[in-house]
């Protein structure tokens, strides 16, 4: 079974339930918000790819609706909200 099929069946992995992903997510958000400019979902995904973020984080970002984020906190809250809806 491909990864895409598995995700379609189960939905995105719940990032907030995976403490082992916290350092990778923190590194990604620190890199992305190193300057005080708003960030789009596409930029966030591009930065995740650049830092070789784990697949679970990539899939969670892909599940986000297209929007602009003004802070790392907004991203984290959005990841939690999207995952609660999908769960």
C-alpha cells in the first residue's frame, strides 16, 4: 500500500501526540519565522522539505488549508485544529 493510500484511510498523523516530532517542528518553525514576515502554507512546506522534516510533519502541513501565517503559534494551532477535525 502506498503512503498516500494509508494517509487517505487514516488521515494525517497527529503531530501534537508525537513528542518525538517536537524538536523537528520547532526547528522548522524557527527557520521559517526567523524574519518577521508572514508565511504562506506553500513556504512552510518548502521550508519543511529544505530541513528534511519527518514525513508526518510534511503530511500535516499538506493537510492545512492555503493561508498566510503570522507566527509559529498560528501554525501550531492550525495543525492541532486540522488534525482534530480529521481524527
